[in-house]
């Protein structure tokens, strides 16, 4: 029997393929078969019906705890984003003392310190916009070689780079938990039935911004 995926002879895309995270939440739904399954457990087999009821309670507890884990992981990202905004704000002030920095940069940075609770998609959007502001500040810094001797600015940009790495690590942890959630709510019968009754949907993973994707295609050397 031939391999379904033959890396030697199968067609390939020589240009490669870029991928994107789909911004869509899929609701969990069960059909009539699942309802019949539950009824039969109670009508024909009483004890299995009771056991299944306990399993549903356990499944609900698990999904509730998983939701709290997602919230915790999202909060970690928000904390790092807030710290990064503060660093960028300080860097912008230092740069403005030395050069005529675009005033809109200050307004945009300040807007991210409102303390608003973010949804999954909003968190992606805000992170992308912060990446854009960071790039503007870095470009301004690179355009003025004399500023590289300014230790406070250099320290601020180094802290910004460190926080970006921390955000990347936190995003990976968040995405792992989201993947666990998205898989768990479709585990039939127990978790899927509970998820459908609760109206749960899949969660959207954290994705790279257009700014970061564009920078990844640049020539660095």
C-alpha cells in the first residue's frame, strides 16, 4: 500500500504558503442521537444514567476550571502588554527630547493604558497595534545614530525587546490552553453534551500581527 503522503513524488507548492488564524468561534451542537442516548440511559439502564449524571457534573467542573486557566493565561499577556506600553511611553518621551517625534505616537500609546478588559480578538488587535508603535520608535532610533550613545533610550528599547519575548512565551501558553479547550468541548459524549447545553464555543488562538509577519519577511543580513 502506497503512503498517503509521499514527500518524494506527491505534488508540492514551490512558492510555499502563508497561513492565518481564522477569527471564527464555532458553537458546540449535539444532534438528536445524543438526546436519545441520554434518555436510554435513564429509561432502560437506571444506574448508568446516574453514573453519566455524575460524569456530566465532573465534566462541567473541568470545563469551568479550564475557563479560569484561559482567563489566567490571558491576564498574563495583558500584564506584559501593559508593561510594554509603559516602556514604549518612556522611550517615546526620551526620544522626543532629542528629536521631533511624531506627536500621534504619544496619543496612540496613551490610548492603550485605559485599563479596558480585552476580548480574545481585541487582545490580538491591540498587540498588533503595539507592535506597530514599537516599530515606529525603533525606526526613529535607527535614523539618528547619535542617539545610540543615549543609555536610557538603549535600556528602554532593550526592555521592550525582552517584554516582546515574554509576550511570545505567554502567547504560547495561552494557545496551548485554548487548544485543550477547543479539543475538550468536542469530546463526545460527556463534555460535548455539557458544552452544547452551556452554549460554549471554540476560543480564538493568539495570532501574529501583520506588522510582525511583515518584519519576518525582511532581509536581516
